[in-house]
C-alpha cells in the first residue's frame, strides 16, 4: 500500500529537488543556490477556463513542446474534453506525522484488522494517514460508529476527523480553441510569453500560466513563477500595506510567507501544484495585487527564511490572536512543535499566567468603557483589528440548520452547547452539541467549521476563532432557549505569528528579527539563496 502511495511522491520529490535545490542545505553558499520556482493553483477545479498573455505568446503542449496556438494580448478557451473515473469518499484522518516508521506501523496494524488505508506524503517530510472509506452520503451516525470502533481498538485518537478525499482514475483530455479551430491533448498546456506576464481568466500573473488536470479529473489553472515574484503577490494580500504599512511588519510577513512556501513544496502535488492562493495556504493575488511597500519588504529580505535546528520551520500565521497565541497541538492533530508555543501578544510577558480570563470576552453594551475593545495599553492588537473582540448570536432555527448541515443528519432542536475541554491558551478544545436527536462532538480547530455563523450576506461562514465562550439565549418569561450567543476574540487558528500583532510590535519600534523570534520560539534566520 505505502509503496504505491509513495511512488508518486518520490517522482515529485525529484522534480521538486530541481526547483528547490539548496533548501535546508546550510553548507551551500547562498549565492550558489538558484532561486526556487513554485506552482499555485489559481483556479483549482473547473470544466473550462481562459489563459493568455500580455504581448505575444505561445500556447504549448507541456510534454511534447508542440505550439498549439500563438497569440497577442488575448486569451484562449481551454475546456475539459473527456473525464476519468472519479472516486469520492469520506476517510478518517487519524495521524499527521513526520515519523515514517510510525505511519508504517499504523498502516500495518490497520490493514491487519481489515480496514482500508490511504496515505498522503509531502516533501516537507510529513504524512497524513486516513482509515476507512465511506460514500459521500454516509450519515454522521454511521461514520461516528466507525470512528468509535477504531478508537476502541487504539487505531484512532479521539480527536480524529473526517475528510472528503477525491481520486481520479483513467485518462482525461482537454481541448483548446482559437477562432473556431480546436486542438486536443491529454497533456497540460502552458502559456509562454516573452513579457513574463500571463493571464488566467482575465487576471494577470508573472511567470507561466498552465492548464493541467487535478485529482478530480477536472481542470486546474496554475501559475508557475519564481518564489520572490510569488511573494510580491502574497505579502500585500496577507498583510495589506494600507493600513498595515509598517515596513518591519511587512518584512516579518515576507519571511514567514517565504518560509511557509519553501517548506511546503508538493503539498498539493496530487492536484498538479504546490499551494492554493487562499487562506488554506497563503493568500496570493498575482501581479495586480503588488504594492511598492510590500515589494520593498520582499526585496529587503530576499532569500531569508526561519529555521529551527537547521531545518525550515512551518511558519504558520493568522490575522489576530485575541491576546494570546496557541500551541500547535492544541489546534491541530499534530505532535507538539517546540517553536510553535503559546505566547502573549503584548508587553506583559509570555507565561501562561497572562492568559486572559474567559469572561473578558463578554461585551457589555451598557458599559463600553469596561470592554477590552477599548483597552489598548500593553497589547499590540487592540485597536488595530476589528476582530480583536467579537460576538455573534444564532436563533434556534439557525443553529439547528447549521449543525444538521455539518453533521449530515437532522439534529432537531439544539438543547445545549457546552465547551467541555479547553487548551492552556483558553481556546475550545472539545465541544458538545446536545440535541433532540443525540449528542454531537467536534474537536480543536474543527470546532470553527461545526459552529458556523451567519454573515452579513446571510450565508454560513466559519467561526473566526475557537477563543470564545458560548451561552444560551433564553426567553425572559418562559425560560425557553431561543438561541445561543458567542463572545470571543481573534481571527484565525491562533498558531504562530499574529499578523496584526506583528504590526503593533513594528509600530512600537521592534525589528523583523525580534518580531519573528517572539512568535516562533528558538528560531534562527538564515539566507538560503
């Protein structure tokens, strides 16, 4: 099983090594190392899209090199011509680990017990192990029984969670059209332009544009370019220069983003690219997003990355911590990482004694002067992020609909919502939803997906953070529960660097190296190329 899974990733690792030569090799002089290339899935899953270039360009078959069409300042339509067989299943993620021996042993025990296994391997040395295979319409109760069975056999942790995994089998083809002329191929196609300005669905990017096939058998629009050029489009989207133009914060963001990108080559290789241009990885806006301040920050830190004991760190970051960041293992199903430790985002100190009491998240409208929304002394986030403190309220009907959708099962009336476990930073680690049709659970950062709120557009959206308290809203006369209200702080998972916190530190006079070492404990900064 593992040999088949690893075979594909070994091939990709060899290719990535050509692109990412020198990464992690401290003995190679920076000036002798080529700047790496990265591939971003700009349009990850479509039946058709348009690609083109600025000035003259060629649309070529990536494998054969044949020029399919040539053009000037235009776009060509590329469509899916035939599809492969698609398999979509629920699989239970039971481990995310860098230990190959642990994964091999786990797979061996699971397969000996008769359970289907599936492994995803990444070039950063980590593996995701999934057990089970259920159709997409499998009910929550069926999946829960299976999970409980695995937990009882010590084959899954209690906080294991379900993911929908899609795999395409067989050959897929695409066709490109220009002025009614059609050419087909089973290979990816690329736009190569002397100007190095290409377009995907009308938006401009540096480097190359490519249309390839993803794991679902549909099309993916991909932008391939040099890492530093990629960062030009990341930094201003992750930390907008207006209003967050403090250069040292921008430099901190550039280094964190560079480190994240270089430590995740091939993360999404099954879909033909490395990263997505969204908060699932890093927000990337291409050429049109670039800004002089963020470009200066990228140029001023060229090749600099964060390392721990000589290896690139996983430089995760988030918008706003709410006052205290989180340990990685308290948010995700992963082993404790020494540089991703919970820390105070302020000038009070870094020990857990400064974790705010949970009642500070309550917002008293009648006594606004008492709200931490107005208390800025000693904290780098208050007054800079509108999500430093927040509150949301659900009606009984809304919370029932949200949970019914999430658990794929009619839950009926929601009677109680209880946070039964919290991490050291105060974040919810386990939540239970007591309903007419049973009690449902979720864990760690997945709580944000279970407890979605209704946004201004009337659509469900992922809860901003797990740093919250939740209470029932009751009718003053009957005492009946009419809904629920959450009061919380922060935006994002809470691990690693707080972007708004970094701005506050920069404005207080701290340089990028001090900022990064505050959020990532015990790291070094190195120049890789």
